[in-house]
């Protein structure tokens, strides 16, 4: 809860919201509280594992990353966002590597996948740098606001990760 001000400050950015499905704009303290509650509840029932991205221990919150677990199929969806002042510094790539290790080594998942909006190739580069393989393009797959958006999907399986 001590990160609410930082979360709101970074997430309340049109550029960040435009590159994610779940971050609304404007982003308000109630949105940060709901996200923190999702993280807390997800940890309890092991359906979500959400982590803060911080450059170093003790540093401020700069973004979030997590896994949404599908227990039936032993897989998870990786999702992340980072505040604009911290783009292009390798933080998301490093955080993704740690979360992939967590997913395969601690949760013993078989597959982790991630998607990005077709207009956000930087997220695709994060996935590629972590050994994820492009699976395909999902055309007009989601509706964001009043428009349909296409996604690029990447994956890495336990065997590929090893």
C-alpha cells in the first residue's frame, strides 16, 4: 500500500494505458488499490503472482509484472508494464527473466506465454530477449475502448526454457 502514490503517478499516463489492456486512463488511487487487492488475493489462491519492479532493493516502484495462472493446463500468461521514465533501460527484460525462472522453477509450469499489442514492438523485444518464440498474430482479438486490437503472442515451454 505504500507504493500507491508511485503506482498512480506512473500508471496515470496515456502512453502506458495505450500499451496495456488492463490499465485505465485516467488511473486513480482506487485502481491501484484494486490491483494490489488482486495481487493479494491471487497470492492466497495461487491464481496470480504479481510483483513490483524496483531497480534495487529499497528503491521506488517503477512498474509491475506477473503471471496469471491456468492450473488446469499448467501454464501462465506473463504480463508487465513499466513507467515511461524507465523505458528502454532493460528493467522489464531483467524482471521478465526472473519471473520466467520463478514460473518454471518454483511453480513448475509447463508453458508461459505473453502477448503484446501489434503497435508495441518494444514488448515483443522483451519477450524475444528472454527466449520466447513468436507463436502467431491474433487479429482483432480484443476490444480496447471503441476499437479492436490485434496481438502478437509469444511462448516458452519448460523444455525450451531448459
